[in-house]
C-alpha cells in the first residue's frame, strides 16, 4: 500500500468535489499532510475509507433567513450548519454571524472542530454554522428578529443528543439568549443542553466566557515549561480585542506576562506599560468602540493603522482574531524580533507559509485545534452541568479547564514523539492524536 498516493488521491477528490472552498482546502491539507505516519501503522484505516469519510460532512444545511429591519424593510440572509462528524458524540461547534461567512468557511471550521473536540477527550463530535449576517450597527430588536428567524429553520436539526451549537464571532450571550428563547418557544422544551455559552443565571457555565482565551495561555505556558520558561516577565502581543483576546490578556497578566499590544480590524494598539484590561473591556464590551479610543484615554499608548500588531517586538504571540491573519512576512518579523512561542487562540490564524517560517526557526508553535480547545472543552463541561441540573463554581470549572489543556498538551507532545520523533512538533501531534481517536470510533461503528 502506498500511503502517500492514497493521501494525494483523497486531496484530489476533495478539491474536485469542493471547488472554490479555499479555507476548507487549506484546513484539510494541513491535516492530511500530517497523517502518513499514522496510516502506515494503521493500514486498516485506509482499507475502510476513513479519510474519504472524514473529508465529507455527514450533513450540510443551507437555508434562507428572512427578517424585517427597524425601517420595516425585508432583509434576506443565508444560514449554514455543517454537521461534520458524530463518531465521538453529538455535533459540537459554534455559530458565526459575519458578512464573510460562506459554505467553505463553515466547512473549514467544522473540519477543524472534529480534531479539536477529539483532543479534549470529551464525548463531542464536530460541527459548525453561522450566517452572512452582520450584527454590527444593528439594534437589539433587529438582532432578536434575525436570531428568531435563524432558529426557526435550524431548530429541527438540533438537540442535546444531536447537535449543540455555541457562539463564535458575532454570536455572544445576547444572541445565544435570543436563539435559545426561540428554540424553547418552538419545541416547548427547556432543553438547556441544546446551546452552550449561555449566561450563568439560566444554565450557563462559570468560566465559559474566559475559557478560549485562558486555554490558549495555558497551552502556551505548557509549551514554554518544556524549555524551563513561562510568561513571567515576558512581553506578549495578542491580536484581536474580542472575547478570546480580552481573556488571553487577563490570564497572561495573571501569569506574570506583560501584554504590550492588541488590535482590531481598524489597526493595533501599543501600550508599553501593559494593556489596561479594565479600560479595554469597557471600550470593547460596553462602548463597543474601536480600539483607537484606548489611546485617546492613555497618553502613553499609541494607535497605528499601518503595518500589523506583529511588528511589535515580543517574546510570546497569541493570534486571537480570525483565520489567515498571520502572513509569511508577519512570521518573519516575529522570528526576527526573537519570539519564543506562538499559540493560536483563533481558528487557523496562521497561513501555511507563516507556520513553515515559525517551525523552521524552532519557535514553539501551538496550532489552534490544540491551543484554543479550551472554549469547546468548557462548553462540554456546560453540557455536563445541564445534564445533571447542576452548577459548578468558577474555581471548579477553571480547574477542570486547566486540567484539560494540560492533557491536550501532553497528548500532542507524546504523539509527536511517537509518530515523528520530535515532541516539539505540535502540528503533527495534534493532527495525529485527534485523527486516531476519531478513526478508532469510526472504524468501530461501521461504514456509516
């Protein structure tokens, strides 16, 4: 059996069947290119068509979302839900509301989610969804009407044992509340476990808001510890200023790091005194303003709309914004400035060319499917609490989150050593470890 030829055949078929879906092709290529060592040891997975089945979603839903704006005009958006793989449990993955959302992006996110969820060790499969709706500038009433229309179509495909969405870009506690209210209204069931990311007051989990940002920092800390290092006294740069970035700032500071820069779509901010977390939260979470407003308050801070946040010298970089934000030239700048570790807080924020630069330079690199698994892990903990009609303390939940991230790191490192001979190759480790867990379940469940 020629494993390389088999993988290339899967590549070719994937590109043929999914034309124009660049992000999905990129995500699939990144995983498939790592799997030769695993398939050589497990030829039964080739014979049973595991790769072919992994690359084809179990179900792809595309639907119309009509709604009425505050001026009385009828608007129409497109909704998506890709239920990718349920070998390990119900489909689990967020909903993204952003104008850039299309089928290829949802499939890339859902494909990544399969392996990320597997790495947590939780009983959750992979899925993703969203709509090309932009909540920015919309009133609460408009967002409510959109969410109600979206859920009116999607509800028939959901359930705590079937498919459990959460939030993502553009979908926070407000949107989750509107979505859950409509689900409850239509189904006449208070099925708390059907959506995660809920406010704590009615079924949510403590530490869920913080989980993705905290988890990325925990993973980076574990990587650094393998070299006798950590965040203490280190300069940190974090891209983004949304939920993930804000709580990455919080945990990095708690571990002794100094976050000197963050960003949004308008540019980036540098504060050599260390980012004032409370001011950042007020600007982004309360005022919902541009990050440039920070520099208007802090005279020692500066805002730039030229270049990128990665031009700022740092020891640790945490990309927490969106896909493909870190380009080759950004990686070159990071390496030139002596970066020690990069952990992806977002989904696939580094382009393949950037990853290659970082890995060749010996930078510790934590891929998103491992480094940002904290969010979905805590969503699974929320599902556990909902199933038991229970609520855990913040400390109890964060302790479980930290343990999960330590486990993800250890699993990636051990797998990289076993299948590639290099424990620092977290890309290989994450891809192979996630694949093996899913493949074992798929093989056991037959050709379905």
